[in-house]
C-alpha cells in the first residue's frame, strides 16, 4: 500500500477571467479566438497512440471494449503501449520529433503539459469542447465546472482531457455535498483490545491514556504472556516513520494536526481564513516532537520505526508482537489475530486538543490524454475519446468488460462486480488481478455519482469508506483542507522543482532526529526555521501555494 498515494499536491489555477473566456459546451463548432481554432479536417481515421499500460495487461489490440469504441467512432487505433521505461521513451520521441497522433496514459505533469502546449506540440482542445464533438464530456463539464478549472492551464487553454476518480463517502450513502474522499484520513490506528481487557484497561481516548496502556503492555510483556511468544518480544507500538497509511503521524492529532513531511504539500495546511502555512514551523509541532520523544526514550515506540518496511511491520503484527499500530484495515495488518484489535479514535492531547488534518481526494488531471500536432483530424479522435465519458463505458475501461468483471445488474440497475471466489474459479485470478489484465490507462473520469447510479464500489473501498464515515469523521472538527487540483504557472512549477526535494528532506530528517534524540532547544528551533527559509526556499514555496489558492478561491467565487 506504499506507493501510489504519494503525489505532488496541486491547487486549481484558472483565474475567473481565463475560465470565463473559454468557449464552453453551449455552442456548435465555433472556436474561441483566444484559444485557437478548430481544424475541420475529418479525413484521417487511422491514428497512432503511444502510452502506458499495466504490467499485467493483455494489451490493447484485442481489448473488446476498446475495439467496440473504435468501431462506434469509425476509427482505428494503432497502439504502442509500454509498462516499463515509458517516460524515457516518450521523451526520446518528443525530442526527436517522431511522436504519434496522441499520448495516452503517460501521466504528464502540469509543467510538461504547459511546456508542450506552449511550444505547439500539444493541441489546444478548448475549441473542440462542444456538444457537436464531445457531448458526453460537455455534459460532465457543465455539471462539474471545477473539473474544467482543474484542466485549464494558466494561459486559459486545455491541452489534455480530464481524468480522475472521485471515490467518496457519497458512494456509501452520504449526501453529495457533504462527502469525503477515501483519502481524507490516510492512517487508521488500532489497539489490541484483548490485551487491554486482560489488564483491566479501557480503550484510550487520550494520548495520556494510550501512554498508560503502552507502558502496561511493555511492563507485562503482553506478547509473551498472552500469545506465548518469546519473553521480551512485546513491541508496545510499531509504525513506519512519516509513511502515508502506516506512519506515526495520526497520533499528532492530539496537538492539532496530522502531517506527512516526506511530501511538501502534506505538510501544508489551509486555515479557515484561507491562509496557507507549513505545520513544520508551528510551535505545537515542536511541542509534539518533544512529547513523543519521551515515548521513544521509554521504549514504547519501535526502535525500528525509522527504517522498517511495510512488510516488516506486517510480519511483526501478524506474529502478535505489537500492541498498537496503523494501517487501513485491521484484518490486513493483524491477520489471524485481527479479532483481538479495535480502531482507536483520534486521541485528545495533553491540553485537550484533537484535530485530524483532512486530506483531499485524488486530483483531477489532464496528463492522461494529449493530442499532438501530428494529428490531421482531431475531431475524429476526440469523438472516439468522448465515449470514455459515459459511466458504463468508463467502468469497463477501469475494471473490465461486462460479462467478465461485471457479472450482471441488480434490481436497481446497478452493475455487480465479480467476487474473488468467482474470479479464481473462472479465470484463475483474484478480482484485483483480473482487473489489472483488462484495465486501460488513459482519460478515465469516474465521478462520485457513478457509484450511486451505475456500478458499485469494490468491497474493500466500501469497507474503508464505512470505517472513515463511522469511526473517524465524527471526531474531525475542522474539515478545511488545501485543494488538490491545480494548475501552476511555469514559474511556480520551477520554484517547486527547485526547492521541493530540499525542503522535504530537511524537515523529514530533522523530525526523525528530534523524535529519537530529543529537542529542539530554543536556539536549535530558530536555526531550523532559518535554514528552511534560507536554504530550502520555504517562503518561496509558501508564496507559490498561497498565490495558487488565492486564484482558485477567486475562480470558484
């Protein structure tokens, strides 16, 4: 689970002036003079597309869903797909000028999109976003103007089609206007309740109560006395360090925040007044590290937390060594001993504080499909891709075709997916493996409403969203978060590229040192902040994120 979630954060650009200048989806084949003109040629029907695919994919040539879409649009696609070294090969092709009609599933960054759009390699698609050419996408953009904003570059142009997945609590029945992303709380903490019951202790609700429980686990060597493991094998609490779904950061809620300094944007918070700031220079951050150093010094936190892998953590937990840990699912982490564990709520700190910093969902991006200046008939190719913005079509591109991954519809007309047992019996694969065989990379836009009127989420996603809705969100007091969808200006991207790595490394390394060794003193704290500003560009980074948010807020007004 390490892995796909760590992404460069990005606020939405699209100033109101730029957004209002777009053609929109209310006219016919009329180009906006500010955003280029339509190429009316429709003679080309054979297209070359280069892009990515899953390492387990069976390829796109014989993909029945793609072939049906080509036939419907009257086009033929010559696929050139790679699962390895894709970025390197794409760069070689663009640099050499030997690139195809379109790139699909490459995942271009906003910086790349803007650069290749500016030099004319990628076409501006704005004038093609009309009901005549792309009726499905136009309907989506009319219903979701925030998606249009997310794919609009700082020059007001759109160089790629939108992609993203809105997996939220709306999929399990929450109101659409009060739904939260599956990524809102990346870390779920859990405790061995069987050990608590044996010791006569309650499930903790505060950090001080958790400290008492951890000390009791250690003093009574619960791994040894309860499970019969070797004497001295008890690890009161084990986590990773600043890891997305298995780090220690959820326990920082008792100091008013939860952060992940190994990603610059996950150390960034948005205050209710619209000001952005980095958690890592707050006084409460300093107090937090000083507090948890005492836990580490007392042997309550795993000494291997700074170096262990997720597989090592899982092994320790499933052998019954660990009293408290962090993961998405209790069953996945604790294995056969899962029934002994329960989730912990966000814990109140020494001064009564408790707040989990909510994280945004998966961003809407435009880096999954870009049409190049080699394409002679963009209209024909875009009509092919417009079919992707139909709910039943995108579900098959994401998971697999009807009759394979989707086995039928219930009385409400919702599509049902194959179970793991059925997949193994029919195809010799798990449901997840079957999905990887059929999944198509590209401009897939899975809207939250699809989970209510087209197909059901996977069981694991339903389970996790239910846990989020029932066990975590009731404790969250401040649901303000920094928006994830963004378009940076070229200068802003250069600032981020220049400073991001140094900033992340400095914060992460210093946090680890203070947790392990104690500190900081007043002098060390001031020098630390000066170093972040003078050597790691903290003030420049903060200005980039603040400016981008201000534009986002203005556009949404």
